[in-house]
């Protein structure tokens, strides 16, 4: 390869990268407070909406103020779908082993994820989530407590979501995710094209007096409604 050909290839590559970066930044609609995370946000939205043929109903989050975002959990793609359907940053409660995953930890830190140690004390992540809600942030979580496919759904939801709503006074915005081909997988799900779909529902407001009623309503939406989509 002669020098002229090499220069032309480098110019073409440079133009391609500039166009790619421009499209990603144009697709970014949320300010995460970090330039690289904003770029990744734009890339994520393009990737999810094209490669995974994402169909969604925009989650009706308030323009400001704290909010809880709760979803069923069928794969590792789920939080990315939720982010792509939001116009505000989302701080996810995430399993400690996923938070510490090599190559992803720095992203999770920059995005403000809150690690939760399985089987460990829940007081620290619970306080961190309450603090985030008090500061007007959106906190995302999966009340099933882990990935559960529609063939084997969780028997019951974790009550922490209702407690967070009651103690903070913020509403819960339920969503369900479907159309995932590799249910039960985490990273592998990112690479297989899906016909992913996110359905959002009206918010629920919980208080101490109707805790069981709130959990029953959330269970109906996240587990029973999802099972009916089989």
C-alpha cells in the first residue's frame, strides 16, 4: 500500500468517525453530566432503536422531581431499553457482581448506579436510593430481584420498591419488557437482534396504609400482564 492510498484511507476513516460521533451526539437527549456518557447515551439510543428494532411507549416521567422506575427483568438488555425510553437519567440499583464486571464498572460508576450485594445488608443501597429520590433523581429497579424469564417468573416481588415509594413520597412508574429472544442471558442478549418492546403504565403512589394493595397492583402489572404476552 502506497502512501497516497494510506492517506486517503485515513481521511475516509476520519470522516466516518466524525459523522458517527455527530450522529451519536445528536441522538443524545439526556445530560448525564459527563461527555463520554452523553456520547454513549446517543449511541445506545441509535443501537437499541435500529439493531434491536425497539418499539416503545415513552415513559411519562415528570420533568423534574424524584421517581421510581420499576420493570420486569428478562435479560441484560432491559436497563438499556428503559434508558432508551426515558428523557431523564436513570440511576439503577444493580447487583454487585454486575457492577464489578470487568470493562463495565467505570460506566456504571459514571452513570450513578447503586450496587446491591446479594444476600448482604440492604440498608446501604436503600439509603442511597432514598437520597437519590430526595435529590429529585429517577431510580430504576427490578422488583423481581434478578432475571426471571416468562417461563419461570418470580413468585413474588421484593417489597423494597413499595417502601421506597412510601418513605420518599414519589410515584412508581411500572413498565414491562417483551420481545427478547435470549431471555435469561445478560451480555449475550446485546448481540442478538430482537424485536424488543416496552410498555408503560400509569404511575402508582404507595403509602404505608396500602402497602399490600400497592404490591398487588404492581405484581399484576409486572408479572401477570407480562405472562399474558406469551
